[in-house]
C-alpha cells in the first residue's frame, strides 16, 4: 500500500500537467470555433445589413428561415381560401342576373310521341333546354310536325303556325334558332344534334323565348323528318327520369373505396413494422431481403410537405386546364399510359405478396442482365401484372372490362397509400381543405365565371370525342343501359385515405405487440362511409343542380372534422397536429425519420 501510495504521489504532478494541457487544447478549440462563428456572422451581416436595433442582421422576431417559410405558406393558403369564398359569394349573388334568358337550371327529360297518319305511334327521348317554355307532366295537345325551310334555322324561315319545327344543330346559337322559329309562328322547336348523347342547351343574353325547346339524337331526328313528310303529329310530356342514384351500385362503390383504404392502412402499418423491427444476422444472411423490397415492404415512401399540400390546388388546376385546352387523342393516350404503368406497379406488389405467402422457399435473389439483382418471385409477379393490364387495354370496350379496371385501380391506390404518407394532421388538414376548395371552385363557381360550360365535367366526359378516362371506380347500374355506370373518382378515395392511414399509423406509434390497434382506424372508416352516404344523398336530391356531386365537399368535413374531434376527445390532438418529436439522441444516426410513422419529427431533414 505504501508503495502504491508513493507511486500515485509521483504520478500526480504528471496527471495535473496532462489535465492542464487538455483543458488548454479544449479552450483553444472553443476560441477557434467562436472566431469562426463570428466571422460567418460578420459575413452574413455584410450580405444583409442590420435594421436599426438589430446587431447582426437577424429578423426582428428572431425567427428561423423555416418558420418564416411555414408562415408564408400558411398566409398563402389562407388568402387562397378567402379568395375562393369571396368568389363564391359574388357569383352566388350575381349569378341570379347572368343570362336572364335562362328559365331553368336542371336538365328535364321529354317524352316525344309521334303519331303518323296511319295511326302508328313512336316514342323518342328528348332533353329540354335551359331556356324556353315548359312541358307539363300531362301530355300536350297534338301539333303537326314540320321541317324548317332553313335547315339550321339561322335565317328567317317560312311560316309554320302552331307546328313543332325540326332544325339541325350548327350555324348559329340555340337562342337564335328558337327566335327564328317563334317569329315564324312555331309552337315548339326540336333541335337534332350530331353528338353521341344529349347535352343541355343554353342561351346567352336577355332575350326570352316562350316556346318549348328540346333536343333529340340524330337517328331520332331522321325518323321525325320522315314522319313530317307524311303529315305526322307529335305530343310532348315531361319525363320523370329515373333517380340518378342506384342503391346497389352505390353500395358496391362504397365497399370498394372502404376496402381500398383499409388494405392500404394495414399494409402500410406492416411496412412500418418491418422498418422498425431489428434485423438479426440470420435474417441478413438468408438473402431474402429483396423479397420485401420487391413487394414494397420496408421501403421508405414519400412524405407530403406543407409546401406541396398548400400548392396542391394550383398544380391540380393547371393540369386540369392543360387537359381541357389540349383535349386531343394523344393526351388521353398519355393519361392511359400513366395509369397502366401505375397499375402494373400495384398489381406486381399484390401478386408478389400472394406468391411469397404460398412459395416462401422460392423467395431468393437472382441476377438478371440489365435489371441486376431481383427476387425470383418478382419475375412471375411482373408477368402476371403486365398480362392483366394488356387484357384490359385491348378490351376496354367490353362489357366486363370495368371489373379489370376496378382491380387495377384498387391495387394502384393501395400501393399509393402504402408509399405516400402525411407527417402530421396539420399537413393533412391543409391538403384536404385545399382539395375541397378545388372541387367547389371547378364544380360550382367556374361555370358562372367563364360561361356555362364546366371544365371539369367536359374533361371527365372526355371532350367531344368522349374519350374515357380510367381514373374511376365503376359499377354498372341495375336496370340501366349497357355502359351506364355509377362512378367514384380516385381522388375521393386517396385524399381522405391518406388521412385515415395516418391516423392508423399514429395510433400504433408506440404499439410493440403483434396485434395492431384499431382505435382510430374504425372511427375513421365510419366517418368516411358517412361522408359517402351524404354524397349519394346530395346526388339523389340534385343539390346545386349539378349532374354530379363534388364528394370531397362531404368527405372532408366528416373525415377531417371527425379526426379532429376524436383526437381532442382522446387527448391526442396536440401531438397529432404537430407530429411526435424525435429527440435526435441516436449516436449512429439511426433515429432518422421514417416516412409516414407517428413517431417522427415532421420538421426533420
């Protein structure tokens, strides 16, 4: 002990010297670091001179650039929403005085019964114009049928007292045709259209027409022309059109949309669980990691930022206008090509999951020229996906093609919900509110601002060529004609679905058991179903006088409002709104944000 004590006393001066040297090195390093910081601050001060009262050119409130950028985005979004509200108010007030010649705002069907001189009767379907006289629910008195002396009715025509006059579309406006027929003493005007379907006719200006004006298809117009040559007469009766909501088809769409979101939420949580699960050395040595990546499992996805959510309305409107003004066949071919590519990606992940569950032993990596190392089960998965897409592409007009389109769409949307996530409720609210304003503007406001033609409706119908856009869930109406479908847009599924998936991930952010929690998923799906039911009800009641309804106007209040209310009730609203914070204490950098999980810092880089 004495020897050890003597040795320690002998080493004590050396230790003190070493500590002093270490302290001096640390002090010099700190001094060097402070000098560097001051030099950089001086340089920044030279680039951005200080305002009076500021010493280093910093902002008055000391805010960071990220904070100022977030505030700018928030102000932009608020201004955009306020502008839309103001436009809605102005157009609602002024819309009553625009186009005074209009006498109705909803399409009305007309049953046209032709009676020949021999007593034979033929019935045709007509569509009453937005202007002109009305046709009662009881059948009108018979009136003789005549063809206008000027085929298009754009010039003064011969007298046709108390007759229903046939004119053809083109040459001048519908209002000018009706005025010419009424001036000639006609009792009604029947316009023969050259389009494939009946479209509502409107007028411009303050002139009024008192005679009924209706439209028929070209083949019906030819038969009426032949009847007019034989002295036939016609009667008109308002047609009670069948309700626009088919309960069976609507229920089928509701089930498809709900299942898509549920599958996306479950699969997304499974992917996040794979990311968080520690990998053992045995797992790394099995060489089956390519299987999870091939199916999308364990792959970090894309995160929607505040900036992208705020400018969603702008970008979506630009795309809509580009399609509207360049509505050519090649544009629709590009859209179909993008859809087919996305469907192959979704179907490949679906087929891979099926093959992997049934043939786990075959899930091994192989080398393929050009493509590199892939899981061998991904080869038949891609082949099956391509075959399905090609079958649909070559048989789009078949009566059964809608089933393949729905399968392709569901796989595509599930894949998107797995890979694209919201970081927090704040971004989700910004995205959904912006999407709802987009729907309101292009469905209700735009037709009043830029004429009666709706940009969104025309794009959805495929323009004059009636090109089909495959961005819809389809289900045939029972009792309807061939090709008569109830439809639900993909945007009405994926946008609320992003928030529902986020809620499910947030609910399981601290769950370490193998059984997922459903405390948020079930109420969110119930809120989504309630929103769709409100949409179908509005469609049945023809709210707003539109042929279709902007579903997000009903889905956003139920899903977003329900999420906020439920999170507040459970005491999770504050954490859900900003996202959980990562303390950043992982020394190896493994605490890095994982896309879409509730346990991340939404402002991390």
